C-alpha cells in the first residue's frame, strides 16, 4: 500500500539508482571474468590485449587451454562426481527427515530439529576441522581394534562427500518441509483406506506431490557441493575438487585459463536457469 502512494521524483530516482547499483554489484564481477576469459594476455587481469580462444583450445608450450589441461578437467570431473553423490545422499536422508519432522509426533522433536538445522549456522571451517578430527579418531580406533583400515574415513573422495552431506541434507530438509506443509494428509488417508501400505502411500501419493521440491533440493545441494570450499579444503585428498584446484593455482598467479573455467561454469548455470524459467512459464 505504501508503494502505491505518490512519491517525490527524488525518491523514485534514488530507488531506481539503488536497484541499478545492486544488480551491477552482483553481475559486474561475472562480466569481468567472462570478458577476461577471451583476453589475449598471459595474465588474468586487464589491460585488454585482443580477442582469443587460446584459453579454451590452445595446446602449446606457451599456452594450455582448458580443454587440454588434464588437471583442471580431472578436478571438474571429481567435483561433478562429488556433487552427484552428495546431492543423492542428501536427497534421500533429507526427504526422510522432512517426513519425520512434519508428519510424525514424538518426544524430543524440537531438540532433534534444532540439531538437524545446526549445520547451517556452524561455519564451514569448523565443520571441516571437526569432521576431519572425528573421522581420524574413529578410523584409528577401528584399525586398532580390528586391524581393518577404513579408507573411506581418510581424506579423499568419500570423506568429502560425507563432510558436505553434513549440511547438504539440512537444505533438502528445509526445502521439502516447506512443500510438505502444503500437503493434504487426507490424500494419504484415502490411499490407506484402499489397503495401500504406508510405503505405497508415500511412493504413489506423497512423493509425486513433492516432486518439485525434490528436484529443487537436488539442484541446490548439487550446486552447493560443486562450489564448496570451506569444508572441502580440510577433507580433500590427492584428487582435489575444482574450487581447491582453482585456489591452489591462483596463489601462484596462474594463467587466464582460470577465467575460462569461470566463464564456462557461469554459462552452464545461466543456461540451466533460463531453461528452468522457460519450462516453468510454459507449464503456467
């Protein structure tokens, strides 16, 4: 109602300037990185020295492009595998937790829910350190007691997945819970009255209703895992993920191939976002 009231020209112009500056602040760094990905310079910064595709396709002694850089391609592949594993695990556990907290009643529910969302307010650095120390302690105790070395608890792929899962499942829990609160339980009761089991009612009635939230939860956790650094840096082994690889390179003033990687990621994510927007508009 306040927005519908007459406002002065100063207020309107100030509001428009604020919106323009806000989006400029968000978009300008991405635009700069995207432009520098095509800069014919051996440095990752300005000045502009001409257009080139070398940082994508070159394979010479002076320049190695993204698609010929085996270490970068390997780190991208590791990040994709990690994100897919973490998102799948988080989706399964987070959805089950949402069904538990929304549809069931039990003692200690509030306390357990607080513990479930606690990873969101704990710094990623603290999570990474605590998970590393805990896994090392458990692995050492198991090896001492049984003689078996649980390698998945050592820094590496599976420890990164478990570490990111500690907060990924919480995102799925919140996303699915928001959708589940709009679900009419009478639909499940109708299925049960037709002799469906509890699992069948969830499979054929509840999960189809939750499909948009499940897709969103998987996508959000996938992207969070792909770009995570704070927690992953403490858990990664000899095969670094893309953020770790980029960080290690930029410390030594690497070539603009880093801009090429950033441009590729921005382009893919933007394409997915626009495709999702277009599909949602068509459904309307």
